[in-house]
């Protein structure tokens, strides 16, 4: 069970690192939104349409502060 916890912690760290990289990347807003959109599509393929855009907008507004 300890190895499962280690794997989950590692995956969580990778996801957090990717999110922070997107948050602090010096890209234009639309480019950042596109990167967020593609990341979500890759990691959560069942999220589509309006829900996807809602999540992207929410993350983008959090980035802006």
C-alpha cells in the first residue's frame, strides 16, 4: 500500500507542477487559455463543451487574481 501512496503522491506532484508552470508562464492570455484547454482535454477527455469552457474561464480568472 505504501507504493500506491508514493505513486499517487508523485502523480499529484506532476499535476501540480504542470498547473504552476501554466500559471506562471509568460504567455498571452489566449495562449494560456488554449494550453489549459488542451491540458484538461488530455487529462479529462469526458469534459466537453460548455463545462470545459467554464473550467478554463475559472482557472484563467484565478490566474488573473
